[in-house]
C-alpha cells in the first residue's frame, strides 16, 4: 500500500480513534477484492460508506449484509418466544448503519412498525436515504429518545450496553423502560463471564465482586470503549421495573466469546 493510498484511507475513516484508523485501512485493503466482488454480484444492495460500516461492525460487505440478516432472524426468534409479533412497534436501539433493522420489514411483514435510533448523525442520515419503511431517530449520548412514553412493544439492543459507562447503564435502562409499553419485551446483549479471560487481574476482581468493569481508553459509546457486566450487577440494574424472562450466558464458539443474552418483560 503506497503512502497516497494510505492517506486516502485514513481520510475516509474520518474521526476514528487514532489506533483504529490504521486497522481500518488494513481491513479495507485486505477485503478490497471480496468487497468489490460482492458489490458487482449485488448491485441493488445499498451499502453504507466504509467508515460507517467499520465503526459499527466489520469492513466486509458480505458479512455486513448476510450476518445482519442472520442477526435479524435471531432477534425475531428470541422475541417470538415471548411476544406475538403481529401489529407491533419494534425499536432497534443503537442501529448504526442499519445492519439488522434493514431486514426486519421483510421478516415480520407490513403489520409491524419499525423505528431505529443511533447517536451517529452520519449513520442516521444514510439510513434515512437508503432504507425505506423504517423511521430513523437521532439521539444524543444521553437520554431522552425522541419518542413518547409507552411507544414500543419490543426493543432490542445488540452490543450497546457493552459500550456504556456505569451511569450510562442506569440512564439508558430507565429511558428504555420509559418508552416501552407494559408487557413489552426487551432484548439486550452484554459481556458476561466468558469474557473474564480477556480481563486484567484487577478487572476480574471487580467483575467477581459483582461490579461493572469499565475500560475508558476512548469516549463513551465508541467501539473501543468496553463494559463487562456480571449477571448480579444486571439483575440489580433491572430492579423492579421488569421481569427477567431469559438469561442465556455466552459461550465460546469457533474461537470467539459470545455475549450474554437477556430477555426482559416490562411490568
């Protein structure tokens, strides 16, 4: 990769964290042939700019699209165990560039209404222009959402609590309770006990004391800002506002640690 090409890649990365910009450039270069082939084979698939895709997921067009569909089906299956998914209003909290929510209308049909929200204005603007049939809302790093109380029947947030501070956990959980209807179902994923292996000794001690572990190298909400949540901490967070329907501890699969899954029902 020559200097001018690398400079172009870094400019495309925008305001990414300095350490992340080089990784972005390397991933974009390595995936260039596969991404070009996917675009040629799927000319009608709207793809977000590389910087937005990388910030929210990975820089692989096929994985963005096909894994997004797999995740949407996964969310549907989990929610459907506890909620009849007809004539429902569904919220994607932390949608990024629409990787999951873009597939929901085709999966659930016209009887449902779909809303998605994110704090990145570029992601929201891209989604509004390219993903019809979904309402996209811009939020700040702190609540509130631009939604009235008791609006949504189902809410899901995939790896969103994993990038929030302890105070952010409380504020956003309370806000999601506000906008969810009584009896509504919420799905969250978190960094559970399977992630102890990547923690420092001090972090493990904090985790084992049932306290949330926070890594603050970058600003809250960034993909490199990490939170690790012991189950007891989350049960305390959920408190009396919701019943825990399921807690599915994460496991290692194909060499990767999978996040815990929580399904709640608002009282």
